[in-house]
C-alpha cells in the first residue's frame, strides 16, 4: 500500500482507538473506509471482517455473539449496518465485559445514528470519525491547517504567496470531484461511475434502513438541491417540483443525509438580526456528483456567465471545509448567515472559545473590495469575537483589505500546492 495517498484520518483513528473501546468510521460509499481500516490492521494488527462478503454477512446475521467472541482483537468490521441491531448489541455486550480501549473499529456507509435501533446501543462507548473522499490537502500533500490558521493567525495565510492554480484548473477540480476511484478516470468514465454510484446508493444503501416508494424521484431531488446550492431547502417548493408530499420530501432529505450524499449547513444562531434565516442549507457532499446530476461539464462552465458555476464552487468549498473540519486539531463548527435585509455570509466558522471567522466564495478571478461588504458588517457587529474574514476567489493573488479582512485564492485551502 506504499502508493496510496496518505489520509489525514489515519492519525486521528489511531488516537481515538487509544481512548475508546469502539471507534465508528462513517462516510460515503467509496470514500476509502475499507482501505483506511486495512491500513490500520496492517500497522497495528487485528482481524478484519467485511459484511459485503456474503459468508461473513451470514455469520453476522445468524450468530453474531459467537462471531464476536471468536474473533481476535482489535476487530474491524466493514459495513456494519448490514447486520443491524443484533450484531451491534453483541459488540456492546463484549465491550461491557471487557472494557479495554481499542477493541473495535466499525465502518458504515450510512450515518450510524440514523439506522433503526442502533442509536442507543453504543452510547458512551464509541467515538465517531467521519471519512470523506480525498481533500485537496491529501491529494497535493499540502497543509491542512487553513481553518486553524484562519481562526488563530489569519495573516499567515497570505505568506504562502501567490497561487499557480488557474480558473480552468478549478473547473477541472469541480467537475472531477474527489472520490478516490474517479480522480484518474477520463471524463466519460467519470460520468459512468457517478451514474452507477447513484444507482447503488439509492437501490442498496438507502433501502437498507428506509422504505422507499418513489426511488425514481431521488435523482430529481438531488438535481434540485444541486441547482439551488447555497440556498435553504424550501420543502413546499421541492414537493411541488417532484410531485411528492411534504412529509415524503422531509424523509428523503433525511435519507440523503443518512448516506452522505448531502449534508446540511445550519443557520448561525446569533442576536445580530431578529430577521436572520433559521432553515439549514443543504449541499451535495461532492462537487463532481453535483455537476453530474446537473449535467454540467467543464466546457459548459468555461463559458462566461454560466449560472451553475457559483453553486458548484460553493459546493466544492463546502466539501473542502467539511474534510478539514473532520481532522482539525481544534474543533469548530460551520454555519452560514443570511437575513431579510440581504446580508449574507456563505460560511461562518465558530470555535469552542467563541472565535468567529467568515468566508465568502466568489466565482471570479478579479474580486473587488465590494465582495467583502458583508464580512465587514459581520466584523463590525461581532467586535473582538471576529478574528478574520476572507474572500476566496479564482484569481492568483492574496491581498489584505485591512482590519482582519483579506482576499485569497481558493487554493489557500490547501496551501496552493499542486498535485
């Protein structure tokens, strides 16, 4: 495995195994969870079981307690949700009998806490690690400390210099996405892969924990969400567009989150404005998948004024922030802010100590000071809690706008490194 891209989550997984009896690795299908677990086994020992294997799945379903008792430690089980509650209860039983740390790693392609009856089984015994497809920091071996620096030493981000990345390079990144298997494929192969991927997730992963009556409507729903990236989800509007009931839309949105096809950015709770938005903003978790469901390719995005570019760029940036957040040294949360007066900040990072940073995403190579208008308003409203505001753009140079506001190339998210 010497030729594999090193994952930022490798160290985090080892740290969690030293502190907890059980570690649950969640993430979308094909994000690299199996490979991460195999790397852990090769470096730390243990026994690996995949419930994608029919024989091992049969054993897990027929006699889960014997399976757990007979297996070595640490025991690594891939796609654990396929065996359901009995297997997890057996793991709970075993971890309560023997309270040593680092006994189990469980992975799943569905949000563990959304699977029926599993939510309470390992409470207090398990830690969670989200594994997403490759971040650009991983793909380029670049720094992964953008968010940490933004919240502690934002001026350091400009010292990295100018960016070698061009507008056309960013468009290739957006449309290619970040799934490990897709990166080296041709454009045609990527389209075929995304099509097969969606079919598998909808027909298999969602149906494992949800009753789906209108599965054919899910691609349409994904298309609507991708087209409205950066906007809140209006249930009534989505219901009309898909000819589904509002309750069905709410359920399907939860299912899409459950299998990591989408994720929500919550509204920032603050007293800055009583007219602030409260609904969450949903994003597809991979910009390549979003471009596929929108049927948008690189050539279309290169045309000036393409209406899909802004949403896809924000989707890409959201994905990068999410990946950096999952491995950061200091926890922070990601929000957005919007009020009825038209003030909006695409992303707000808030640390546990109350520090706040704002991020605007602009699909232009020539940003102006006007693009930071709402960041300046946020700074003036927050006072000392506001650490930094940054406009991320498709140009090559970073500049200071004074008093904690700056503009940086999008590639600052990974230190401007090239693959």
